[in-house]
């Protein structure tokens, strides 16, 4: 099942306090970038982020889900209405990821 553009628009609005948020459509889903790094994505109308240390510390009870068959598990962000949490989470994931080459 492909993700709806309306869900992408909602997630981007929730993250609009952050500069340099972008996305890329890929096979009916959306990869989310922050400051040039992949931090997560939208898969089957679910917002998933990379399971970095900071992300798991911020959301210790969050469900881990597969974005698609054969992929590594990611953290399901189920409180997408919490704009402050979403922005803090994306910043924390970005900080944990290695520098771009």
C-alpha cells in the first residue's frame, strides 16, 4: 500500500519549524531528510525514524516496525500530533548519524 500525499503533507507541516527538511518519493513511499541526512520515512502512512541511541532514549516504549519486507526495523512515531516531540526527535536522530562524506 502506498502512502498518501496528504499524510506526507501533514508530517512536513509538523516538522515545519525545522530548516532544511526535505523528502524524496520512492516507490510509493517517502524518504525524509534533515540537513541532507536520511532520518526516517513514511511507509504505508506510518512515520518511522532511524533507531539511533537518542531516538530510543527519547521513545523507550515505542514500537519497532519494518518499513517494508527485508528492511531493518525502525521506530514508529505514533504521537505525530506532538509537533515539539517530532522536531526534537528529528534533531536528535540527525545528531546521532555520521557526518556526510
